[in-house]
């Protein structure tokens, strides 16, 4: 087995880096690079410089919150758990569902004070598809040493005009 292929063997052209397998098939070797924010020179992907979009989680967390019998047209707040001391929670996604159509307003809570709605989702009855954030940097909550809850919150509104429903939300976040 011989690795690499000379692109123009008659004139000694450039060499393409490959790996030849046991079946004599060549597989091109590719070097991946990325630009760091504000950088001008590409960085080669390596164990010490992984692609930013595929870095692992430092401390993945999850919490399930639920309310039983939410009246038709009523709203309720469901909270994730307290962000760990000296950490920042970075939201990965949520899974909200109910037996009726619901409106979900995503918020953060800092020292027990909720933010205004950061995002709004409408979910069909019985649909529990994950809502993934485009980046862990979009919605964050830093633990604050003063008293009060520091967490992610959803305000869920029952959109049915006559039926009460149990509503659920699973919060998924990383703590760094």
C-alpha cells in the first residue's frame, strides 16, 4: 500500500495527501482550520484547538418542571434549578409540552427577578420536540451571590379555550 497520489505523474506534479486502505482505495486527507474571533490567521483543528462548535460540555445540567391542571387561558411560570455558585448557566435548549396548544415565553431569572420574554414559541398539543438554542452564548444566567433564584424560566400559557392541561418543561443547560 502506498499513500499519496502524484497529480501529474508524467511531469512530477503536486502530491495529494491520501491514505490507501487494504482495498487499494485512496482517501484524501483534509486539514480543517478555523478563524478565531478577530483573528487573521487560520488555526488548525487539533486536540488542543478543537472546532469551537463541537467543544464538549463542561457540566451539563437538566431540570424538569411541571404544573398540573393549568386552567384554560391561564399562565404559569416554570423554573429550572438554581445555577451553581460561581458558575454561569448557558442554555442549550428546552422541551416544553402539554396536551393542549401552548405559548412558551423564555426568560432568565436573576436574584428572583425575571427578565422580559427573550424568545416566544408556540407548541401544538402533544408536541414535545426539543427547542435548541443556536448557540450556548445566546441565553446565559450567572450565579449571583445575593439572595434569590438565578435560573432559566418559561412562562407557559394554555391556549385552549375550554380544557385544563398538565404542562411540562425540561431545561437543558451547561454550567461553566
